[in-house]
């Protein structure tokens, strides 16, 4: 079996994901493949392409990627085996970087690259939310997932939170046993907790529009473009840390299954390899990559 480390780089369009991939490629001393991934639910089957004129693939190659491709896939866990069967994965590498959407169930480190907010705006905002309706919709979505191949794993990861992923690798015997034993109990706990939610919209903390998923990311880079954005970026980092320290904000944004494990969040000018924040985040990623190689 080929041992590889897996890195997932995600975030809003234009945030600097490809720039971070370039920095990783330049700093990692080993064979690395990069896949630019996009989930396209209209597809019937996954597609692997390697167009010579694609500007992103050319940037990967210039930065030192040993293999690269564009990979598009539909919804559904069956695409996991499809990705591992691609031409890209048939060749040897020590690490794989996945930019964009995630076609595999597990990575060694996931990094969210965020652009800075406009001056005067905040990452944490107050919004009217109908929590009871959200809970019902979430329950219906989980019910739908449980009827799909691999859906139980996806639901279990949502319910268990990041702590469970630290102890059990999805797909292992220990993971399967824990999932089968705890999943029904966790679903029942969620149903009971939803019964006490207020009916109708009420005001709660939320994440500003345009940053979906940043609240649960274990590693976040707020990408600055010059010193003029540094102050805004540093405030966004403080807001991210507040999510786990302020009980009210934590409950509103992460909920009862959220993780209180401290995250790595930095403000960094990714265009500058010498920037202290860039160097810090690269060190964090490289440690996880080396751990993935040792762990298999």
C-alpha cells in the first residue's frame, strides 16, 4: 500500500487557495500530486482531465507538483473509490493536495483560506434564525443520507465532531464498531434536544455571508494583501478564537456537537514566503503531512 499524506485546501473563490498550494509545493521536500476538485451534482460519473492550457494546473507544475489533474465528481460516497482509481493516484507520491471540494472521507490536515472582510465588517454577526426549522431540515437531510451508500459514515462524522476523527480513522474496524453502536443513540439525543427549541425566528450569532464552513475548520489562514488589510485579518482571527471561548457564540454557531479544541488561525500574506504568518502555517501543514506519512 502506498503511504501518502493528504492536505485539503478550501475556502471562498479568490481567497488565495492556489497561492497556498504553491507555497506548500515549494516548501515540501518530496513527491506531491495536486488535484483541483469540484463537486458537480449534474454529472453521472466522475471526470479526470489534465488540459495543458489550464492556468491552475500550469501553476501547480511551475511550483513543483509531480502530478496534477482536474477532478469533477457528483454527490455520493461511491466516488471515493473512483478518485483512488484515477491516473493521478496510480503514480507514486508522498503527498496529495486537494484544492476545492473534497472527494475523499479523510485528510491529514484541512486548511481554510479566507479573504479579508471589507473594512468595518465583522466575521461574527447577529442574525434572525429559526432554530426549530433548521433542526427539522437537518434531521430530514440526515435521514436521507442514511439511505445512501456511505451515508452513515457522513452522518456519524457530523454528530461525533472533530474529536472522534482524532481517535478513529473513518473506515477502520474501530470506526465501524463505534459508528454502529453510537449512531442511533446520538441521533436520538439530537431529536430530544430539538424538541426544546423556540418556534419562530430569534436572534442568534452567525458567520458573515461568504465564509461557509470557516467556523469548523481546524486550520484557517486569513490571507492579507498588503499591510492595509492586516488589522482586519487579525480581528478575524480573534473572532475565530472567540467562537470556542464565548459560550453563547459557541452554542449559536457550533452547537452541542461542536469542538472546543483550539484551532490554528493566522493572518498571513501568502504571496510573501517570508511573511511570519505564512511560515507559521506552512510549518503546521508540513508537520501534519509528515504525520500522515508515518501513520500510513
